């Protein structure tokens, strides 16, 4: 959990440019991630009970027990796949709202935060917002 939270935090801070609103947003994302991680086993259990009539908890074997409808494999499948598929679909739906071109950490182009050069052939080029808008219009019109 700590490693996942640290990687999410570092990725979001680098994408959002280390601004104060980014810091607040990262903490909100970390809290939501922890809440979803805590609720996930119970949501999965409820899904499995509803779909196959058995629970992924308190089971030792993959075979169906006498009093239950589904096997452990069935209940795990029903607990995991709907949540994973929903998360993937949400990612696909929100993909268009994310930038496809992300600068390096803190927006310094080819420099690291300590201002050392990133590679031998890396360069930094200043591109104004109006140039970016023109480039996106050209790319958008050529894609159609």
C-alpha cells in the first residue's frame, strides 16, 4: 500500500507540476484510493454472493461445498472481474481528459529538478500556448 500510494503521489505531482492545488488533489486521490481498497473485499463479497451464491471468504478448496451454489473459483471470479472491468472502463472513458504529452518533472524539459542535463541529446524548447493550440488544431483536423 505504501509503495502504491508513493508511486501514485509522485506521478500525480510530476504531472500536475508541483503546485499547491496538485498537492491537495494528490492527498484526495490517496484517501479515495485507500477507501476503495478498504471497501473492495466487501463489495466483491457482496457481488459474489449475489451472482453465484457463495463467498470468496472462509473457503479452503476450489470444489463446491455441499450447501453452496458456486465454487471458490466462481466466487473469486465474480468478486474480481466486475470491479476490474468497471475500473478499466472508467479509465477508458476518462482517457480523453488527460494530456497525451507530459513534460518531465516540474516542467523543466530536458533537466532534472537539480538542473542536471537529462541525457546527451536531450534539448529544451520553449513552446507558447498559442503554438500548442495551432499544433493541436492541425493534428485534430488531419485526424478527421
